[in-house]
């Protein structure tokens, strides 16, 4: 039984790298296109509970973040991050790799490679 999930955005080269790296290992994963099927608040809180990175790191502080007038200081706790990403899924960092009770943000690409190897 496969217990690996990749939260994937096919428009992102780093996310594509994680999926390609997995294919190169011959492994399998559930690949979730999180923009088509966004995670709800409870799923996000579950993910944040597994995340080895700080909750705030799951939020992309890109031009869209700025356009929304958001402040990084206001999105640091798991609850704040879950609320924000439930409303704006495109702000989620990608890829996110989940295996069992562990999750990482696959940036830089070498983090995804290491996670897939372990």
C-alpha cells in the first residue's frame, strides 16, 4: 500500500520535478492537483500538524499575496495559515510531499529528492 501523497501544481517546475523524480524511482504516489481539488480548513490543519517546516512557510509570499494586501506577520500560526489557504489555495507552496505522519515542502528540489529516497 502506497502512503505517499504529492500536493502538486503542474505549472510549477519544482512541483513537476518532484513528480518526475518519483517516476524515476519507480515509486507511486497519490498526486493531488490542489488547485482543482483544494484542501479544506480541516485538511490543511492536519497537513500543518505533519509539516516539518514552520506553518508560515506553507504560504507563498508572491505578487498575489501582496496584491491581496496581506502581511506575513498575520499568517504565522497553523490556524491563520489554514484559514488563508482554504480561501486562497494558490498561495500554497508547492510541492508538498506527505508520507504517513511527515510532510515537507519540496523546495529546494533536493528536499523532495531526499524525502522520496527516505
